[in-house]
C-alpha cells in the first residue's frame, strides 16, 4: 500500500528509483524494498525524507483520515505542517466544546 503510493508519486514526479534514493539520502535497495512492500514498516524518519523529495506530507502518503477533511476539502493539498494541522484541530475542538456549553445552558 505505502510502497505503491511512493512508486506512483515518484513516477508522477518523473524520478527514477535511483534519483529519489539519492535525493532522500537513503540507499537504493532500502527504497526498492519499501516500494516492493518487502519493507512494510519503514521508519517515520525515512518517510519524512521521501515526502520532502516528493513534495507531499505524511498524511497524504499514509492516506490518513483525521476526521476533518470534510470541513477542509483541500486541507491535504495545503501542505500544512503537523503544527499547523494541530492548530486547526484545536480550533475545531474549541468550537465543538463551546457549542456543547451553549446547548447545556
């Protein structure tokens, strides 16, 4: 799953396996193992290097659902940092809390 996504993004960027490995400062064999799903659990550090070169983020790469995508349809395309995403989450949670306080009055 993750290997297929990396392969797809790499090809969309017009990069060879060797080029991506070099730019991500990792071995070609390690990247190959990830893409072929031999290594199904690469480290976050490795994935961060790959996402940087592929101009994406971990949320998109891992196809994570945070529960807030429906509120921000283009959220994943904004390339927000984790800290920025947390700020959005905090604001939404505050609004939800505030609404609950108003309903219980």
